[in-house]
């Protein structure tokens, strides 16, 4: 008898495609500096990981979602900065 392997087959709308989420996080992070910005991002990432886990997303998949989101947030921050110039 073989071992059962759990595979996450739950699909979620990608975090980085949620425009309000991306722009909202970018706006808040742009207004914060140093430890305050780091703390905000860590708290946000932990909450998103918790929510994705509750939705049935595997931890590796959830972590990848949050990493991708961060890249889009950073790009959005750059765009917001350039638009303000």
C-alpha cells in the first residue's frame, strides 16, 4: 500500500492581480520608513499567508504568491514615485 501525498489543487485569484491590494500596500509602504515599513510588510505577509492557508493553499504555493505580490508592490511603488515627479 503506497503512502498518500497531499497536493494542493486549490486555485486562487493571484494576489498580484488584485489591483486594489497592490496599490494599497504600495501606498502604505511608501509612507513608512525603515523598521516601521518592515514591520508593516511582515505583518501583511503573515496575514496573507494565514488567509491563503485557510483557503486550502499549500504553504509553498502561498509563500510564492506573497513573494510575487511583493515584486508587484515594489514595481507599483516605483511607478507611484515616478508619477509624483
